[in-house]
């Protein structure tokens, strides 16, 4: 139903037309203004817009090319300035380094080598290239300059002297290879060693020998001792001086701290010679056994072998003899079995079989019976 209806309406519309009078159309055409030749204002506006767009694109391209050229020129100038700064720094470092004893020509000492010509014989030559250790941004001056051997052969423009030999190239050492006192601007500070304080105890005979204990206070290490006398029982911070003779001894100690050494000395005086701590009188009638007999006291506490003899000063005859510290002389003359006379000085003599280092082997003295 719908399709026949629509088809009918469509056919009516398509076939409809108005009747018009051609003479009326001609009369109306004569009243219209005449059209001017050329483009309309809309065409002109379009052409002007296109031209402006083309000119803008061309100008932008020219400005971009100019900016690129200026950027390239600036980068080239910056690189050139950096290179000139590095060359000046290298020249300053080379002038400050010690001069070589080998006489070379001026061009041979230049740091910038050149590759040998193709017709030159390069066999046996060694290339020396320059290594500059500096801040990565090149804002600081180079801190080291050194010549290093490379694999490629090179020779300079004037590569031989009058003798035909190639001049030697001066090697500039690195700062860490130079002594600290030769590095420019480096002033060596004095070496400061550890603090040392020595203290001396009074002489003692606890083991029957004359010992003087020397004590050390220090913040150092590697301690060493030396003396004009005999030192025994050496320890890190104490030592014993054997004062066998009545004299003044000098004791020296050394220590170090961080590679710096210090030394200190002290003088100690022993008032008398060591004589086995023997007394010079005894009383056989004394109730104190220590005073009733005679035996050098050191022999009673020292573990060593010895021989004690007592002589008559009149004729040198032996009055008493013993090899045992417990067998002391009680005043009896072994020749007669009688008590020796009182107030008479007898001579005693001790021979040691096992003396200490630098100790004498024979001691002697006098003893009086009271």
C-alpha cells in the first residue's frame, strides 16, 4: 500500500512545472547591472591567503636554517675554546715538570705527535700519545700530564737530529709518582712522632739480683729499648736494668706512630757495686740465725751453682769451704775445729758457675766475727 502511494506522489512532483514568459525574462535581464571583468572579492581573498601562507612557510624555513647554522657555529667555538684551554693547561703542566737531562730539539719535545709520512720507515718506532686527566666538564685545569707508549708508529716533523738519531722523548711523571715534596704546591709537614714518658722504680733485690724497673707510657707502637748496661725481661712497655756496677746508666726507648718515630732517654744511678748482698760481720752467739752465720744472702735465693771459701788473711789458708747455700759458716776454723778469734777480718771469695749476662763470675769481700 505504501509503495504505490509514494510512487504516485513522486511522479506528480517530477512532472510539475510553471509556465514562464521569455519576454518577461529578457526585460528583467536588462534591468540587472553589468558584471565587471576579473576576479571577485572572494577569489582575491583566497589568492592573498595562499600567498601569505607560502611566504610564511618560506620565512620559517629560512629562520630555522639560520638558527641551526648559529647553533653549529656556537658549538664549534665552544669546542675550540675548550681545546685552547686544554692546550694552555698542558703547556703549563709541561713547563712545571722537571727537565730531562737528555738534550733534545725543540720540536721533539712537543707533546702533539704527527703520523709519519707514507714514504718514511716506521719500523722500530713507538708512538707517544698524550693523556690528560682532568675534570669531565673541562672547567678545571688538567691535574696530570704523562706520555704513554702506544702501538702505532709516529715521528715528529723534525724527527732526527744532526747525527741521524731520533731524539728521546721526555716523560712527564704523574703526580702520584712524584715525591710529595716535589709536587707543586705541596709543602711537606714535619713528622710528629708519638709521646713518650719514662718512669723508673727504685732498685730492688727481690730475686737476689740488682734490678731497676723502667716503665714506659706512650701512644706509639714498635717499641725498642737500648741502654749502656744490661737489659733483661724486655716487654712492650717495661724493662729491667741489671745494675751490677755502681754507676750512672742511660736508658733509651723508641716508638713510632703513623710512620713517625720518637725517642726518649733517662739516666739511672746505682750507688754501689753489687756484691751478692753479703754482710761484713756476724755474731755466732746471736739468737737470730740470720746473724749467727755467714753466707752471702743472694746465694740463698738465687738458683745457681757456686763455691764459697773463707781465707785466713795471715797466711791465706782455707778456714771454711761450702758449695751449699744451706751450709753457712758458723765461725769454726776447719783446720783446728776452734772458734776463730773475734774482731778479726777474714777474706771470703765466691766463684759462680752460672753467672747472668755481663755479670762477673768472682765476688769477694771481708767478714768479721763479733
